[in-house]
């Protein structure tokens, strides 16, 4: 193997590492309500963002609009942690310019509903795309598909979705909103099977 | 350092990355009831698979038999997510041909019991082996040791194991079935201590 | 790019891999009450260890003292699993000699309180430092900041912290003890924003 070939392999490993960091830093910033920092992780060419049933937000201005509307999460008593950006499988396209990522995110939250704060467990699946610009990776598409958002007390079987949460300023309704029990097979795998290549 | 030595180091990093992907893709396929795709992740020389107390399945035909028996998981209302294939420590053998991996897997499930669906939390420890064949990594041994499988409502202290689930078509009973409270020290560490080397 | 430059990049990837392993192996050893093995993961120059409100322990002798006091965790019925050392973002300093790491750790535990065993969920944030000595990475600082330690039955909203657990042999009281609801922004990010560099 020559140096140039080895360099390509190392770049691939670095790309995966950087995308994993991007995804995790998104999580840390989001959990801390640092939405300006969140926005800076997105490409100016971002295609869309969908989070649960909030709706589709297309393009960077719309995505800014969406995250700006989330600053209410910093109110007293409101706590959200995407506990893990985990089980991440990152797949870099052969030209090295885009990538896909699939992640599980168990989460927990304390959120005001009316005059009461409720404690909840959540679980969602990320189906994301990334783009490399000027040597750095950014989000090209972020789609968080919820499997459940349940009350701590009652559980995901009895209450798969606590409430509906469409954002009035979305570009379109959610495209892929299928919590339990209609969840199966709804979040496609973006990566190839390591053996069959499909 | 010369190019050949650097190439070996890069190969090691790639091996770890590929095994982590293999383990995570196994999780994604398993959670989606894609058992054909699951089977293709196993070496033809697979030694054994043990999942909780289902029993030991030795060799590829037996392993196929085991996963084929799990298609019931795709019935309506049945939901299983191995929430995370996490805390993965992968250790590649010096000859680069086999490897071990240890993973924690918190999970949740909705499963029918008789005429009722129950919601459960689970936690297990993977003690796995992998083999490299034709440049690709496959499962050589998969062993999921359960710590608890409990009802959502009652918890792992009160109900460490909801039920017994031996598979009638196993080759032998489970070899290492020790849920709480007899769990301690039962899943050996396959990796060396990074400092002492033991 | 020349070989020397590529070697530096590979070393960086290896450093991240080794620190991730160090953190995870710490978790596996800690969960199994293997405190001698835990101690060996710390540099002789360790600055401090803080775990929840146990207090500050400075220097290796004090850190040994702290972990030695935890052997009670091996009593019958006591079970602790740091479920995941996850969402790890490791940042290596430019000189390659130190690093920081931030991790989320959901955990669960069965612990005796007086004459009763209680089951709990926990969630904490690691803000750690590492140092490279003789080619190996060790812990330089370990700080586990708890967000909640709650009863399985009642939840993190109602009972963010079950009990106070200061260790009488600490060098000083905890420096950063802010469980819910006063948790926000208290665990600083050690890493740079991947885009802005701040």
C-alpha cells in the first residue's frame, strides 16, 4: 500500500470520529439550551430538520426559526437530556463529501404542562445526513423519529405519546411520525449491510 | 516509524471501527426483526450463541434455528429495542484474526404474555468474540448475559427476572445465567487491563 | 502529506481510542467493585476525584483512600452499574500530553439503606482530564457531577437526590454539587465547538 492510499484510510477514520463528535456536541449543546451553538453545527445548505411531530423545517432560515422557538426549554424546572447519542453507525459516501448516521437516543425530561411539571422518558431514532465543507463536517439533515414519549409513572406501553407537539411555524407537517405501536420499519437504514452490501 | 508499521496501526483502528459497526448493526437488525440479515453477520464457523436463558446454540445451523424461532417478535404490539450497544471495549488479538468485545445493553420491550402485553426494562452484558475472514469481521461467539428483565412498574430489585424463557430447541441449557442478585463477577472481562496488562 | 504528519494523525486517533477504553474499563472495574484495578488507571500525579457529594479527594493517596472506602458496594444485594460511559467527547491537547473528556452516565443501583434495599436510577455528567505517561493514558482528574439519584418508584422530578452522601474522609466538601433542578450550565464544556473553535 502506498502513502496516498493510507492517507485516504486515515481520513476516513478521522471523518467518522469528527461526525461522531459533531453528533455528540449537538446533544450537549441542545441539552444545555445553547441554540446559537446548535445552529452553527448546521451547513448553510441544510436540507431539513424534523424533530418528533414538530413538523418539517427546510433550509437554514427555517431551521434557525425552529431552534429559536425552543428557548422555552431554559425555563425553570425544564430539564432535558438526550441521554445518549448512541449506537451510532456512520457511513461515509465514497466521494468523502457526505455521510449518513443512525443513532438511538434514550432521553428524559421534566417539562411544564399547564401549571404542572411532568417527568418523562423518551426514545427516538436519528436518521441524519452530514456534509463536509472546507474540511469540516456539518449537519445536512437531522431527523429525530420518536418511538415513545411517555410519563415516568405510566410507561411506553400505556402512554406511547404524552401529547401532540406540532410547531405552528413549520414548513409542513411531520413526514414520518410513528410512535409505538406503529413504529416498525419506519426509520430506514441508511447504511449498507456489512456483509451483503445492501 | 516506517510505512508498514503505520499501516498495521491503521488496520488496528479500522478493525475496531468495523467490529463496533458490526455489533451496532446487529442491534439495529435484531430490533427490527430482520433475522436473515442478522444471520449473515455470523461466521460460518460460529462457535455458539447464548441469549439470556434461551440455552446454548452451537454451530451455524443451530444459530439459524435459534434466530428463526424469534420471528414471533414481529407480531403486533411486540417491540424490542436494545437501547444501546454501549460501553464497547473491543480487543483485537495480536495476530489480527480474532477479537473480543464486551458491551452493556440496556433495553426495553413490550411483549405479549398470554393475552396481555407487558412493558419491561432489561439490562444485559455481552461477552462476544469476532473473527476476520476475507477481510471482513463476523461474529464468532455471541453471549448475552442478563442482569435483569423486569416489569416497568415493579423494577429490577423486586422482579429481576419476569419469567423463564428456555428455548426447547437449544443444544444445551444456558451456561451462565445469573441475573440479580447473583450477578456479581459472572461475566469475565475478556480484555487486558490497560495498565497492568492482566 | 508526508509520513511524519500522517503518523501524528494516526497517533491522535489512537489516543482517542485509548482514552475511550480507559473510561469504559474504569466503568467495568468500578461496577464490579474491582477497586485495586480502578486505582491503577490513575496517574500518580492525579489532581482530584469528586463523585457526587462525596467530597474532594486530592492526590493519589487520598484517591486510594476514597475508593478503598467503597468496598462496601460488594455487600450482598448491592448492585451498581454505570450503564453507559456514553456520549464521550474526548479532546486531546495540541501537545498530545493531556486530554479532556465529557461523558453522560445513566446508571442504576440497588443499595441498602438501613435495613432495606432500595432500587434507584441515576444520571451524572463526567468532566474528566487525562494525562499521557510513558506512552499510556491515565486519569488526571475525575469528576462525576450528579444530575439525579432517584428512587425507581418516584422519579427524578419528585426525588432528585435520595440522600446526602458526604464521605467523612474527604479533603474538602464537593465543589460542584447541583442536582436537578439547579443543574443547568454547571458542568462546563471542556471541548472546543467544532465550528467556532470556542
